[in-house]
């Protein structure tokens, strides 16, 4: 006790001084990073500056919360995952930058939203679509007994909650969601006006529509040989750095960065459960394999056995869309067989191949719809609807224009601007009616058919479609798969062991060369993360990886992360910075070099093939290269796609080149995957029918306008923000 008192007497003042200095340092440090950051020399409280205007972190966080609320209301994806939340943050960051630029434009242009317009957006008969579609606990609360939007209910429900909120909305959840919708709609009203103004400015001249309509009548028949690039071995073509630089200069548009980006190599140490836990889950799946194999009702069986509520889907997947690293193995199994148990994404799984088909990755069709009923109400009796669609089909078979019949008879108003045309990819097949999907994906290009489709559970109608398949791309094997999952949480000892391996790898990888050597020696898979923007929250292959993004922008090429990054409960990651690409023409690095070399190599091969067979007859070229001489009898000037040949606009162009004489062999035409040599057998022009000419021209014009508006909708935001001065304050993301 005496010793303690002596210490207090001698060193009490010194200890007090030390503590005082520490407290002052702590306060200043906190002030630099907090709300007084700008005063104390910190980096401020904003997340991004757009043309001199700061977007504060508090506003940004409010927007993120708002977007999460809107996602929960209007999406049926279930709880928001960490990766989805990261994507929302990235989307909000892009959105606030766009809004900042557009709001300044609106100020200059005098675009405003009056108080009356704001009321109409929320309480009017033509309220904003998000208001009309607002639902709470799965019910569209503003719809009347006929399931139609009733604007009077909006104000009525609001007034009721003001009076009886504590009773009817005790936790304030309804008002929180409804307020988020209202704020979003009103805040974006000027943005919506700006977007509509730009989109509404689209104009397709009549002369251009007339020209394009007339092109449809230009037809040709050709014979051709395709000499693939693979006919020349890669080793025969030398590619230098000068070749790569020259190619990039020649094709600047392909290799210019609109934003700075980073590229990393990384090794991922996935967190998987302990062996005992794995054994239990695996054995549980093993026990149900026989029953799973024999069941006829896969949907019910999977629903009763799986831990993943969204596990079952009737969709078909191909190698490109099958999101598993076991895709090749599962797709090779015969229908009715099982694969597994296998471990992926934190779960043990067994997958059953239900069906196998060869299908296109995407298909383009056009259709005419005659509705029988909608929303449970009859529009036309079934026999009358069938008779009407049969008459339409007969008229088209007799020479009537499909486009004209769409405009006159189709009940699908949404597709009239595009003459009844739609593109569907394989993933969308499950969202359309079975009858419609079966035909457009399993039929052949050029086929037409009447099908009856029941969309009452999706789009709310039943009707007859007359469908024509226009184009199909990417035909490949597909499978329909049912999967049962058993989630598995790793123990602390497992996590610690995995961290130990990651840490061991880090300690042996203090330089870029050591990183590569250690990965090879220790048998770890080295992966690439590309196109990482300063405002990115996710990295392809890693998901939510904001800490790695920040690290990449704070280090130089060749640096290796000093410690493993811990990405949620999924993995530890050790990263190496491979490339820094500033805004403008990108440099050559280990990430883009293989792609560049391939392009340059193919360009050189193309020139060699063109020169080698210049002036030769088609039969001679085919015989020398062991390639068949093929024929296509329906090459259309207005379409870049050639039946039996594919998307080859250069071949189409050369086919109709007035200087290219029939029955002669063209020079080599560089196409997709090879060089084409063609000979025109015949060309003919079918004049437009004077009776339908005006309708055809107007239909063509509507189609062009629709395509332009769609393109503008996709490109407006990146185009508007491209020239803005945007500076991100990464510390406050």
C-alpha cells in the first residue's frame, strides 16, 4: 500500500499529463473524421462531389435506406443479402451523381415540378406507377374491390393513419415504407421530366424509314466458304508489344476508360465447415438420394427437404447461365440422374437432372395477341377468339403484312411500337407461358404457329397468340435441374484454421513475384478481379468487397495486401494489385494482354488467309481447307443476320455491293471466327406493294423510334455523367 502511495505522489502529475494529451489527441482525431472534419483539416463529410456540389454522407445513407425499402416493396427476392446491399450502395452512388448533374440542367432549362403536379403524382387518377403498385404485406392497399387503383384510397388511408396510427400501424412500418415511396417519386419528378424530354425528342425521318422498309425487299442467294482462324496455328503468328499498341490506337473506342479502374489478382480461402459437420450434412443428403431419384413430384420433394426456399425452378440453364463451378459435370449427367453431395456457397447439395434439351440462348419473335379474358373477365369467347386468330394467320399466309396486322388486331399494346417483336433469353423462358416458351425456344427460325397461352397468374390474361420465330442465337445444350441444399455453418476452430492458411500465404507473399510463386507452389487458384471502379462496392467473383476496392486505390502496382481481407463469413482473400488504369487509353497489363494478343493474332491470321486464297475458286478453297462450300438462299439487305451463317453484317454488305459481280469470288471478308469467301448466285428486288406501302413505312418508323428510345433509355445516364467532374471521397463511403 505504501508503494502505491509513493507512485501516486511522485508520478501522479506525469500520468495526468499523459492522459490529458491522449484525450486531446483522441478528440482531434475524432473531429478530423467526424462532422468537424473540414474545420480540422480532414476530408469533409461528403461522399462525392459532382461539378463542385457535395453530396453529404448523411444524405447518401438516407438514400441507401430508401432504396433498400423500395427493393423490399417492389421485389420478391426475399431478405436483402450483403451482396445485394453492396449493389444497392453502388447503384445509389451512381444515382446521386446523375441527379446532381441533371438537377443543374433542369435549373438552367427551367424544368420544375409544381405543387399541383406533386399532388397529382401521389393522389391523382394518373398517379406515378410506383404509387399505383404500392403494396404492404403482399397486398396492393390502394386498389378497390375490383382490384383497380383508387386515388381516393391514398388520401383516405393517410388520414386514417394520422388519426389511428398507434392502433393500425403500431410499429410505424407502413408509414416508413409509404414515406420512402412518396419521397422517391417527388424527388425524381424533375429527373423523370428530363428523361421524358430527351426520349421524346427522338425523331426518325420518313425518308430513312422508307429506305429501310424498301431494303426488306432486296434478297440474294449466295454460296460461301468460311475459313476459320483456327486453320492457322497460334504458334505461326508472332505478336509483339508494338503490335498490341498499334491495335489499341486503331481501336481506341474499345480500350478507353471513362473512369479510372484497377485490376487485382487474388487468392481466396473459402470458409467451409469442419469435417464432422460436413459429414453429418453429407450423410443426411445421402439418405434421401434414392427417394429423390425416384420421386415424380420434384417441386414438392425439394420444397419439403431443402433449406433454400428459392431452390426449385423450372427454368432451363446452359453452361453460360448455370451458376455453379460444377456446371460441366452436372450437365454431362443423363436425365434422371443425381450429382452429389457436393459443397458450394456454404451448403451441401445434391442436384437432379430433370430434363435435357438443345436450345438457343436467346430468341427473337413477333406475335399477334387476341385476348379471351383478362383479370378474370371475359373479353371474347374462346371460339370467337380462336376464329379471329386463325383468320389473321390465314391473311398473313396469303400475303398480308405481319406489321400491319399487329397494328390493326393485336391486343398487346406494349408491343405495337416494335411491330409485335420481342427478344427473350433462356432465363426469361420460365416467366412466360409454357405454350409460348415451348414454341419460340424449341421451334425453328421462320416457323409460325397459333398457340393458346394462359398468363392469368402472371400478366392476368388468357389468349391466343400467332407467333413467328425471327431469330435464334447461341444454340447449346441446356438442363433443367432440381437441387436440395443443406446449410452448414463452420465452427470457430475451422474458421481459425482457414485464417491460419491465409495468413501463412500472406507471410510468404510480400512481393508480386512471391505472390505468384507461392500460389503456384502451394497449389492455390489465382483469380482476377477486373474493371474495379473507385465507386465499386462489389468485385466480380467476390461479391461485397468494398475494403479491397479501397485498398486497391491506396496502393501501387505490385503491392500485396499485408493481411488477409475477411469478406463476411464466406472467405479470406489475399490480393495483389496488378494494374492501375487511369481515365483514357488503358495500358497493357497481365490482365488484358491475353485478350489483346488474341485479337491481334486473329487480325494477322485474317490477312494471311485473305492473301493465301486471293483469286481462288470456292471449291478449291473448300478442298484445300477441308471446309464445306455452303449456300444461303435468303440473304436480306435489311437484316445483318443470315440463315445458316449467323450475324455477319459485312457479308450482307458485300453481297449487295453493286461493284461485286455475280458468279465471281469475293476477296476475303473478315467475320466472326473466320474469313468468308462468297459468290453471289442471284439478286432480286421485290418492289413494295403500293396498297401497303404507307403502312409499311409508318411501321418501320415506329420500330426505329422504339429502338432509339430504348437505346437512349440505356445510355442517357452514362452519357450525361461522362463529362461531369466527379470526385469520390472514399473515406466516407
